[in-house]
C-alpha cells in the first residue's frame, strides 16, 4: 500500500505542476505587463545621431540596395548555392508532418536545374511582396514537429521575405519555368516568376534617381487607378518623381513597365527620415503590431527582419540574419561577463535605439532603461523552458515586444541557463563602422 500511495502522490504532484504550466500558456509574461508596450514611454532621452554619419550610411544603403543591378554574374560557387541538397540526407518533415522522402528531394533537386546556374543573368525587380525559397516550391520543410522550437512556423524552405521594388539579378529558371533563382541585396533564393519583371536601362535609371521615399507605416494598401496592388511594409522603398510614387508592373512576357501608385503622403517619407522622438516612436509602434514570422513567412517578421526594417527608414542597411548584422558595425564582445556585468556594460556603453544586442539565433534593439534595467525591442517566438522531467519546452510569446533580459523569469519551468541574459554574446553600435 505504501508503494501505491507514493506513486499516486507523485502522479498528483506532477499533474498539479503541469496543470499550472498549461494554465500559463494563455497568459502574458510579466515583462509585458510591467513595461508599457509603447515606444513613446522610452524616447524622451533620445540620443543625438550625427547627420553627417547618417547621410554617409544612407549612401551606403542605396549602393547595397541596387548592387544586384551592377553585378555581371553570381560570385558564389555551385557548391555554395546547392548547400540545401543536404536536406535529402536528414530526417525532415513536410506540410503534413510526415517524413519527406528521398524521391521528393530528388524531384526538387532535378527541378532546381543548377546545370543552368549563372547562364540567364538578367536584371529584374520584384513587382509584389514575395518570398525567397530554398527549393523551387511552396512546400514546407520542418524538423521534428514534436520538438520544442520546431514545426510551425519554422519552415526551413523559407529563406526570407523580399519586398516589392527590390532589385534582383536572375541566374536561371527551374526546369518547370515556374521559379527563378535570384540574387537580391541581402540573400539568394527562388522566386515565383509571377512576382518579378525584367528591367531595362530606362527603368534602372528611373529607379536610381537618388530621390527615394520609404514607407513609415506598416501593412497599408496601395492602388493603381483604384485597383488593389499590394500591402506595404515599413522599410519599403519607392522612387518618387513629380510627387508620384513609382513601382514596376509586369507584362505577360515578364517585361516590366513603370507604373504610378496611389500612396497617402503620411505613409511615406523622404529617406533617410530624421532621427527624432516622433519618428523613432512611430516606427517602433508600427512594428509592435507584428506577430512573429520565421523568415517573414505569412508576411510577418522574425527578429532580424524587424531590426532590418526598423533601421531602414533612417538610412541604415543591415544584413538579413542575426549573425550577419554583427559584421558591418562595431561589435563589443561581452560573452564572458556575468549576467549582472552584461547589464551594467549595456547601460554604460549601449546607445538607445542605435545599438543591437546579439545572441546565437536572436537579435534585439536596445532602447534604454527603466528602474536600472536595460530594455529591448525584439520579435520573439518564445521563452525556453524545461519541464518536470528536464524536457525542453516553450512559453510562446509570438510577437514583437519590449522586454528586459529577464523576460519569462516569472513562468514555471523558466530555464535561467537559456535566458536572454545568459545567452547574450555582444552588442553592436550601428553608428560606428567595424574597424
């Protein structure tokens, strides 16, 4: 009887523990209750951003943005552009959460047509918001969906989203002619051919007229003579001529033509916008509305897409992934510091709204402090946890938030060793180029 009683006691205790954890899935982490989710609360002591430095960074932005149109070919080796073929040898799952077969990958590899790599070499532009896919298909690739942090939304066939009006260079087409393998200013991948148009010198010269406006509102519609064209994301660029915003339309033969679109003046502004309280607050608050989207799936942002789009209106061009964003600007390594020392260092050396905080697989924007706690703006999937048996779990956040480095410490199963503070490796001041 004693053994039975012991087992029942353990079962009941375990049930109560998991009951508490389950109940918390429907609640917010404490940081979202304690710290107001409104940028206006934190911009009162905005630092000065030297206008000469900003203008220099803005010119570098434009040069990088249009770089695909000034490339003669792809520099990457065939090995570098076919790394994804290795998925064939891994246990990965498809849309239906069932293992993908080697035959399925053989079909994708064959359709990728890399025998034609670097042969078409035509300049083009995106005519709508679209995606850069790893294989030429909309089908998804997941690691084991039963593992915390895998499955939806982590589709490894999604390289990145790419905005309307983005210059690209086409390498070649898939064998079914439905996809084009392209180079953008920040990544390579497969684009649906219906989402791009070829550009000639006239269109290129029209776009590179140095008179660029940038979207400062998020998810607003644009129209051509009353007909809906696209929803526009913060950070989208538009050349403007005679006070008219320009995009490119697409004929059935893939050739492009210049088209004027209708955009309210309040939704776009001359790039770079002034670094002031109103503009910083507006951009952050627009991005705060955003659910999490791995690789910008479903037209939502992940952590590095958020940082990239936050800085774009101010004329600062970041690379697309979190590690890449540590490479162009001054990086300060704090990986060996204690969590307390990390916070002290950031408070002393971080520049609010102009400093990134990096950890493996995640990146955030430092926005200042409250009650001597450094605060960060970031888009995050969840807080890493461990259950009663030591199994990994997630407390889902799933959106852009303002938090401390202690985010999630209030929840059952919080794993201090994998907290934001413990994982933090360094900070990046984007106003200082890497030496």
